[in-house]
């Protein structure tokens, strides 16, 4: 089923310039197409237009197997095109994984007798059969992305659109899911159109790599494709500069017999844990292992076993508001952290309660320019792309300047240049204000030389790691 786009121009209301400008492209039947480009460049918008989730402007045309998209009834369109959103939780309707899959198939009017086999096959295909009866809100971000992908597999649509599908997924699972997508394309004839900023692992699998920038889509030659992918090669994902913690390092957060449970599941076995002041510590581990839960425990947002102390004092004995100004968590979902409508209002709120002597108006203007957000200052924050929202969120959290800043997937949805800008800003401010940074990231490209300590969560144990050889 060839997907063809002709003369597509799209402008959001109240915006002066089009996001997509006279764009034309063809995605052949059964092909695997990778889209990349700067944050806010229009990749999500393009996918939503193909999915029929945004109104198609007059004079623009999108066809599926020669039939105009707008002429397809909604029920038929769902069987032809399925999309995985950048934030999968926003597309869930039901409470459990099983109910979500059933709901999707019911909307396609699949006979009830056929559902169990389709659901079992989809769960097995994505490798999440064990999550079948789990509550969706109890899953990690990466597990939620896998569930959303299983829903798409069960729907058996001809064209599969994926917006940053691996943003919260660990490298091993990322490779497994990528191979599953290749199988859908090569064996089942599905057309895959996938938007991603992290180009790791794609070199063997994709048919075409296209760059969407300034409203225009350019498909790269095989040579240019390999050059672009080489930036994310295996050596770029190694951590060769981390060290084991020196015994002389000051401890800022201390866990004694610290353990974490989720219902009947033991995430982290009780153990002693030291987190060190003025360091940049990276936490890695498989999806659903408890990394985000650990950060939530450190800010008293979830229960834990044992004792946690901050600067030698039990955190349960500290006043909650005062402690929150010392130890703060940057959520994995940027939109969950915003309290205002526009970027300017959000920045003003952080400035009011933040480190005003350091974050002067001039410095904030400079940081906005470094993050390529100057033009977005007066925009409604929820109209920004996922990557732009992430950069606003990071800036606002830094302006609050807590002594310890916990970062849950701070690079999620960011293009390569944005990652470099974010890491540079983090390094500078961490040095200037002597902050302690503790971050979770499945995106490892660019982190070598940035993080100083590497803490790995595996088999319910946290252990500091030596440098990769």
C-alpha cells in the first residue's frame, strides 16, 4: 500500500510560518522509512496528518493505495493506518493492558471469538505477555511504549506510524523491538514510517532515511544515510570515563536497607546505597526495573523500605516543602510538570522561586537562545513539540537550582544538536552552582565524558560500574 503525499502545507492556528511547506513524498508498500530532523521540525505533525488526526488543508493530498485519505470512513481508516504517539499514556483509554487491547479490537469490530488469539499473538510479538493483567498506570514509560506497540500489532493496520517509539526503552529491548518492526515490514508487508532523533541500531534495517527541516523533507542518499547513522554508532554509546566512587567523596543521599516494592513485586532488594554530592550520576537498567520508582522515593513521592537520609538527616523528619527545594525531580513527561499556559509564564514562575542572582534575565535569554527556544517564548507551551517541551522543562528546573536535581529521561525527544546544547548547559550550571545531578537515560550517545559515575540497576540490585573497555 503506497502512501503518497502531494503539496502538503500545514500551519497551526495563531502561527505565522507553516510547519510543513509544499511537502511531497512517497512511502512504498512494505518499506521501512526513518524520519529525523530538529525538535519542532514537524515530524509529529506529518505523522498526525497521515493518520488523519489533523485536518488536511485545501490543496494538499494524502493517498493510501491511490485512495484519498479524507474519503476513507473513520472505521476503515483505523484498519489502514495506526499510530503510536510520542507519549503513549495519552492514547490509553482502559485500566489494564488486556482491556486496552480488547478495546482497540472492539473498535475495529473484530469478532469476540477472534480476540484472544490476536491479543496473545500481539503480546508475544512485543515480548510483554507477563504484563497482560498489569494496570497501565503501574507500568514504566518504556513498558507503556511496548503496550502501545502491541495494540498497533493487534490492530494489524497496513501503515504503521511511530513517533519516538524507543524514547524510554532500554538498548536491548530497543534492538528487539526494532527487529520486530523489520519483520512486520519484510514478512508481513507493513509500511513503517518512524520518527526518531536517536538513530542507534538502524544501520542494518531501514530502507530510507529522510530529514525533515524547515518544512521540507529530504531523502538522503545511501552514502549520506550511513554518515548520519555513524554519529550514533556503538562506540558513541560507551562510557569510558566513569570511575568507581572514591571513598573520600561526600555523600549527600544515603539509603540504609533501602528497598522498593510495587505491589507484590520486589523492584530493589534492601541494600545500603550512597549517592555522592557534586557528581553527575547516571542510572541505567531494563525497563520496569525500578529506576523511576527510585527517584520518586528520593523525593518522597512513593513508599520505600528502610531509611533514607539527606545530608545526614532522615528525609521523613524534614519539612516537606523545605526538602522539595533541596531535592527536586524532573518528571519523564514534561507536560506533567507545567503549571502555566505559555513558555514565558512558566519561566517567570521558576524565576520567582529560583536562584535569581544567577539566572538573571540576560542569562535566561542566553539559555533560551542556546536551546533554540527564543521564538517560542510567547507560545502556548502545550503546542510545542515533545522535544521543545522537554527543553523548557529542563530550563525551568535548573532555574529552581535545587541542591540535588533528579532527571528522569532528560534527553527524551531531543535531536542530536539539542542533546549537545542541553549537556553543555547542564555541565556549566552544575559546575557553577555545585549541584548534584542524578539522571536516568536510555539515550547514551554523548554521555561519555559528561557523567562521572554509573549506577546500574539489574536483578533487583544497584551497583556502581567501572568504565567500559
